[in-house]
């Protein structure tokens, strides 16, 4: 026993030493929040005075400091725009937990005006607070989330929101938003709560890719309407709230560069923009002028590696006159090179076949240079404690310079022989510059007229324009013999000019009276708006033919610039349906009441909208209705209920009626010829009306986290859908035109979850949508005499653009102490109808699409930030198919048949990368 005793003593001493060390080394945990709102203060610092120990608050406001010896300490807690706090704490056990509340900076008094310093209103927690307190169902992307997101434009950013998918342009960027499975036509766009016009030459919807995301303070998506909101939204409302002035002088700047890997694999083809003539010969010289080849300069092209992308921004804001006056000016500029490699198969249904045959393949290479400029200025002046004026101005410009090279292979011609490698070919090059602009100027005032009566007003001028001057296409015939491709003869060329403008004058006036009803708060509102809109469209097209149709390509000329042309129509084709004027006058009035009971909030009322929409064809072209008007009045009731189950749980229910007006060109009866189809308007097209029902359960366990689970149902009367159909009054011509197709339903479920841990966060949402509409389709049959005829049948399908499944998953990592922000974001959009066919079971479907993006930031204590963004990491192609196969297609072109149907279109965009610096003073 004595010989074992020393070992026992050593073990015993070791245990005593271990437990003694733990007894005097503890962990301090806690949370830092706003004393007034309870909002976690992400990034607040905690230091133990007279030590080197400290930490910073994570995404949920929590912090943790380890290995603190026992004793009494004083914590120094600080956060920008908050008063530094000293907190005493005793470390007398292994784990100590504290909650620390910080007060905002003291109030500053100026005569009768009391201005309170406020914390950063672009935070995630403020966004959750607005969602929680809003009158409508709302989802918000905060300014902080926008800053660290991988997205440079609002169109790409909006896909992160629950229930939202996007429609992409030819280079893969987002362009339009689809809300709750409702096509882009069923929502409208606001800037700071004011509706803006669209630069599109036919429709109302606004292209969101014109807006740089860095100018936004937050992005709001409203999914239900109250009577004080305009009533022409079935899917929802997109509201871009622009940056506001900070509490003190603040200067922000960023500069970045990057590249698209598409142009590592191939060159970027561009043309000489200096040769573009902004006005057509018709506009320059009058309607009796006969154009000559000299009026059409020959633009040269070149293919080389593009310059790196350039992205930059600057904002300056401050408050003056003892906080009476606030000013912010911001600018954003992006010069990016994008593109795609695209395969497009043309198809048709032959004879009595029920499936489509592939007739040709167009292999397209797009090269796009996009120059995006955004300017934003806001001034507000507080006249007194009861009155404030605000003047907001915004200018957005997107110039897209595109060259599209196309090689087409004909499969339906008699010379096609895949075994021998023979085929008829054609080549075309299209050079196009499109410039879209949106200008908005809004003067607003808010005034307390009496103790309980308030008034606010807005005077608005908006202008949206689009110009596509000298859109040039040159076509060359060619052939393939024994697998050797050659160009043979010049075919034709077209030179097209298009421009349009949409000008709005609008006025808003609202009154709010606050009183009490049996001890409960009652708010009564009334007001209205008047908008006068004028739109003009111009179109002119010249056709050119080679001076000698037998001139050989490669012998008599070696490039498109060498071809000598003659003008087939010297006065152009200005007599087009696209040369028209349109007008619209909308007057609206509403009355609304908001009653707040102990646990129940009730908002209800009625909105009345009067519409007078008209058109005038400047060249009637023999149409029986060269001008026309649609005048109607709509009663739009709504009710929104919000019931507080607990202090952090709410149940919302709502009903509202809304409408969808026809687009401006949609009621013009003339015909236009597009590249793949003919299009015409429908003067008998009616507005669509919708009854909308929503139910949502909300949980806000803390100011930064949330869980939302909701269901919705929409019943549409006379929904507007596009389809290819035969116009019996014009022979067998097939037109792509809008129509009212009976009634439709659209219902679904939404789940939205946001959860933050100390350094890790997760944002996830999923939307299931099911819609149904029954429309007329065609099948071809032969009668007993063998004559071919069309038979009409009914088919039920989803609404155009509606995907059954849409989801987002974003993983966040934030290490405030070391200055790291990392984000990995994935967006999924299920299959949806891309184009509605006239034939049964031959609609074009876009296959499911998943996009993964990432961003990373490293901030330094000297206020510099280095950041990187990456898009389309999976290099996901966009694919469009017909959900059937025809055995003939395998003999024609093997790649046209996929496992799920017949391939119609496939676009590859490749990955894009940006790296840059940001500075904040």
C-alpha cells in the first residue's frame, strides 16, 4: 500500500488542480439589445475593462467570452449611435448570463422641433419589425441584406423573396418578377410608394434590371391590398424604398471589377456604335423622302476579349440646420459584359400528327454590353413639429448594346442529308442598341392640421422612354456539303427604328383622423388620386436587298460591310400598328377604417377606380377600328384582420378585390411581324378582375427571427393570357394575341423561415402554387374525303409563367469581431409554361432552374471593406421543351430529343465574378 501511495497522491493532486482551474475560469454569455424596441444590436462590442478580453454581438445579438477568472468586473458595451454603457458583473460560477440594453443618443431640441437620433434603419431587425407591424402581408429585404447579397440589380435580388420567381433576359440576368405564380403583368412597381411608368413599347410592367440594387434602403413586396393602395395588383406590389439620409455626415463609395467566364471560352463580338443614326431617314427628311443606301451607314464588327466589368457607386448624406434639413445624393454605375450561347429549334405540327416536328436549328451567340446608371437624390425639410416637406428625384438609365450572331440549319428542305453532311444554311448578324430611361420627381408634404387630423399629399411627374435606333440585321445564305460549311449569297438586310415615351402627371391626397371608439383606437382615412398618362410609339423599318443577288460571298465580298445594297421600300414602313398613341386617365377615391382592439386589428374599406383607356393608330392600315376607348368603374372592397395570439404570435386574414388592365398595345387591332411569329392586339380585350383571399400565421420569437406560414387563393374573372391562334378573318394566318379565357383559379402555400444563431444564420422559403385555366386548343383531323381540318378542343393547364414549386435557401456567416460576412444563396424555380401553343399538348415548358450564388466580405477597422460576388456557380442552362416527342425528330437532329420531351431552346450563360473595395466615412 505504501508503494502505491505516491501514485494516489499524484492523481488526487491532478484532480484538485483541474477542478480548481475550472472553478476560477468561467464563461460570460449574454445578449445586447435596443432598450426601447428590444432589437438585437448586431456588431455591438463588449470589453472587460482592464483586461484584454472582449467580444462582439452576433447575428442574434448574443455574445460569449470564455476563460474569465472569478471576480468582479466592469463591462464596457458600445454601439454606433447608442450611448456607451458600463455594466458591473460578478463571475462566481462556471457560466454567467447577462442581458444588456443600450439607450439611443440623447434627444436634441430645436425651438419646438424635437428630433430624435435613430439607429440604422437598414438592418435585418428593422425589416422584421416593419413586416410585423405592417397593415398588409409583406416581405422585406433589408438594406444590409442587399449590401452583402450577390446581386447587382433589383431584378436578381427579388428572386430571394418568398413566392417570387423571375423571368430572365437573353444574357441570363433577371428582368421581370412573377409574384405567387402570377405573370409579370399582374403586379406593379413603386419607388418610395409612388407608381412609376414602364419604358416598354407595349406593356405596363417595369423591367427591374434597370435599377441598381445598391441605391435601395430596402425592398418591400406587398401581397395584399388595403384601400389606400392602387388596386391593379393581383400578384402583389414591388416597392423600392431608396436610401435615406443618415443621422450624420456619411460618405460611402465602392469600386469593383470582374469578368464573365463565357468570354474566356470565346470572344466578345461588338460593332461600331458611332455609325448608329438616332433618327430614321423618314424623321430626318420628311414623309416624302426616298431613302438611298447612303442613308444607312455600314457598321463594322470585331471579335476580341472584352474589358473587365466595372461597377462603382457613391453616396453622400448629412443633416443640417440642427436636423431640420436632411440631404442624400447617391449614384451607381455598372458597365458589364454579358452574353449567352443559345440553341433555338423551330417546330410545327404536320398534317394530323399530334406532336411537333423540328424544322430548323438556330445556333445563336449573344454579346451584350450593359451600361447601367442610377441617380437618386432626396431632400426633406421639417417646417415645424407639425409639418414636413420632401422632394425626391430619381433617374435610371440602362443602355444595352447587343450583337447576335446566328447560324441556322434547315431540316425541312429537300437538300438535308445528315449522313452525307448536307444541309441548307443561313447566317445572320443583328446589331442593336436599346436605351431605356425612367425619370421620377415627387414633391410630398405631411401636415398635422389639428390634434387628431393629419394630411399628406404628393405631386408627381414621371417619364419613361425607350429608344432602339438603327436596329440592323444582315442575312447571308449558305450551305453545308460533305460537312464543309460555306457562305454563298447575300440575302437581305433590315434597318429598324423604334422609340416610345410614357409620361405621367399624378396627384395624391390623403386625410387621416384619429379618435377612440369605446376606449379602442380608431383611425379613419380617406383620399384619392388622379393620374393622366400619355404614351406615344414610333416604328419604322426599311428593307434592303443586295444590288446583285448573284454576288458570291467570299469572292465578290468578304464581310457584311462590303455588300452593296438597294432600298426596297425607300419611304420605310412607318405605317405600322406600332406607330400609335395611347392615353389613360385614372381617378380613384377610397375610405378606410383601422380599429385596434385589445388583441384584434381590423382594417377595412372601399376603393373606387375609374379608368378611361384609349388608343389611336396613326396609320389605320384598313382597320375598321383605328381608334377606341375603354371606360369602366371598379368597386374594390377589402378587409384585413390581424389577431395577436401572444406577444410574439399573430394570425392574419385578408380579402381584397383587384383588377388587371390591358397593356397599351394589347387593345390596338393592328398586326406586327416578329422574328418567330406574327402578333396583333385585341380591341375587345377586357380587364381582368380577381378576388383574393389570404391566411397567414406569424411567429417572431425575437426581433431578428421569424416563421411565416400562409395560404392564399385567387379567383380570376376574364384573366388575360397570350396564345397562338388562327384568325379566320385573315385566311389561315397564325397570330400571337391576348385574350380573356374564361375564369381561372390560383392557390398555394408559403413558408418563410429566418433563424440566426451567434455567427450563423439561415433564410429559407418555399412556395407551392397551383393554378388552373381552361382554353381552346386545336387538333388536326381529316374528313371522309381526306380533307384536312382543324377541330377545337378544350384543355386545362396552369397559368402562363406559374411554377408549382419555388424555393430559396441562404446560408449566412457573420464574424463581427474579425470582420467577415459570407453568404451562399440558392434559388429554385420549378417547371412552368414559357409559350402557349395553339395545338393540344404542345405548349412550351421551361424546365426547372436552380441558380447558386455567393458573396464574401472582409471589413477592416479603418472602414475599408473588400468584397467578392459570384453568380451562377452551377452554370445552370435555361431549357425550354415540348412535353412530347416525335420519332421523326431523331432522324432530323438527335439532340432535339431529350428524356422528357422535345428540346426547343437551350441557353448557357456561364459564371460571373466581381471583386472590389468599399469605403465608409
